[in-house]
């Protein structure tokens, strides 16, 4: 496994970052031991970097994994909080539920524009204070927009940026893959730690995974790449790809049998909260039930977190 220093931070991270969204209740909803053991196996195979978020509701998996793991695990998490007190509560929740005195990287979650960055100024101020106290080691921002990558690159407050990047530009809100790549290069040259996300377009590029992985692995400006992992087969395949080895045929065959889709259970009441949460207009309410447009859905799973009846799952 290759390791790189994350920008100007003191964090040395594996090129493969374990994307933990997939193991939790918004997606695969693995049993606690199974999810924690998957993180531990990844760690034994050289992955020392785990990406999560308060919204993912999966801190318990990481807590258990940290108790079992033999090697260091660097944790990055994020919060939608926009006030000083709200972010303070988010950081304390992460420390308590993950079981660490400090969090390696804490980020503003899914920022959309310069205006939203300004609107989160109080939350950012708390993160900077927490960094001074050693409660967090680095401050960051995650985003699906080129605008925020460019803005954050010029802000000394941010140490780390997590941009969405894939060869088709799926999910980029304000430009193309080339636009995002140029922004990432700019931020990299400014000394920011950069770790990409959604390199498989939320599952839409699974059939073109070789091309998708080749694209991001050939980007020299990405220190690490977060990949959602929900099974041992996916883990082994990703390890092979990131280490430049051929994926065993039996693993490829098992992966072919794993099909992912977004489902909406029959008890959906058609409240519409999922449509408000979806930024891709992939869900609509017809009559008294929500329906998904699979041509627009990127399988991020965020809509599931907005559903009060937990009707929405990715399987």
C-alpha cells in the first residue's frame, strides 16, 4: 500500500481510504461486529485512513474497530452544523462515540458555495479553536462543487479538502470532471491535503470500474481516495487495484453477483422529505409513495437519512 503525507498536515495516509458510509444504516446496515471487522481487516492489509460523518450514524462501528485494530487508524469525519455551539456538540459527539480524545480531521460537510462557507463561519471558528486545543488535528471541507474547492484552496483555515471526482463528472454540481481536476490541482499546489470521493459515481460506474479507478489513481494531486466498502470481496478487490495487482477471478465473479440499487419500502407515506434532501432530483412523490429515477440517482444514500420511517435503503 502506498502512503502519502496529506498536504501540509503531519498525517501520513494510505492511498486507499475506507469509505465507511456503506457499512452503516444508510446503506448496507451491516451487523456491528461485521462492519468493525471489515475495517480491521482493511487496516491489517495496510489501510490506515477511514472516512465517516455524523450524518452516517456509524460511529459505533469505528469505535469497535479502534478497540480491535492492531495498527493506527486515522479518522476523518464531518458535520452539517453551522453554529459555534452546534459544531462543538458535533465534535464532542464524535470524540465520545468514536472513543478518541481527538479527531484527526474534522470537516464542514458538503458545502455548496462561497455563500455556504460564509454561512458556516461560526462552525469553522469552533473547529479552528478545537485545533488550537489539540481536540482535532486538521480542519477540512467536503464538497461536490468546483467553486468550493477553489474557495477553500485560498482559505488558510482549511488544511484538507474532500472533493467529488470521477472520470464522467457524475455528481459535480457546477462543472465537468476537467473543471474539478483543475480546481484540485490548484488546491494541491496551495498545500492542501486532498482526498477524493465518489470515484465510482455512487455505484453508477461499477461496470466501468477499471477505467474509473485508473482515472483517479493517475491523478497526482489526490493524496488519498475514499472508496465505499461493504464486503470482504470489495475490500480485497480495492486493495489489489490500489496496489497495482490483478483482482483474482473468483473475487471478480463474486463482485459481479453483488448488485446495488435504491429501494423504497411499501410503508412509505409519501411525506416528501426525501425529495427535499435529494440534490439530484432523483426522487419524486406520486400519489402517496416516493419513486426513484435510477437514471439520476447516484446511490449516495443521503435520502435515507431524511426518511422518518426509514423506508429507503441501498442494497
